[in-house]
C-alpha cells in the first residue's frame, strides 16, 4: 500500500518547520537536505506555501524559543543569545524586536508582572 500526500508542498513545509524546531541552529542547506530538495526548490516551496522565507522562519522560531527562555528561566540575555547562536547580543535584540515589537528586557519584565 502506497501513501500519497494530497498537498506535497504543504507536507514539505511542515517537515521543514519540524526540522527547524528540533534544530534551531540549522542552515537552509540543512533543511533542504532533510527535505530532499535543493535550496532553490525549498525556497520555491516556501514562496508558494508560506509568508516567510526559510531564513525568516528560522529567526522566528529562534525568537519563539527566546521568549520561552526569557519568561521561564533566569538566564541572562547574553546567555540566551549565545545558546540560540545569534552572532551577537545586539543582533539578537534587533531580531527579537523585529518579531515581537519588544526588547528581550521588556519581554522578561512583562512576564514578571503576570
């Protein structure tokens, strides 16, 4: 019995998302290899099925994990930035603000007020 996927592009996108969640520090080439596609093929799937590029999705997922760490741990902002392999703490702050409209410090402070 052979299994068929109704929407193979959506399946690939979900497979890519799962891989990124499990391997936050991955590269687009890693995702493409995991999905058995070329990088350009992966970008085409994302273009058709997602509002984000693979790199944007990686950053968004890193931000989601950072928010979780900021709200559930006492790790410093620098430690969180390093653990998620951002190139610098200032770049981490910039990316966090782009995706959350808050700085890491504001995220942590707002969670303390709940």
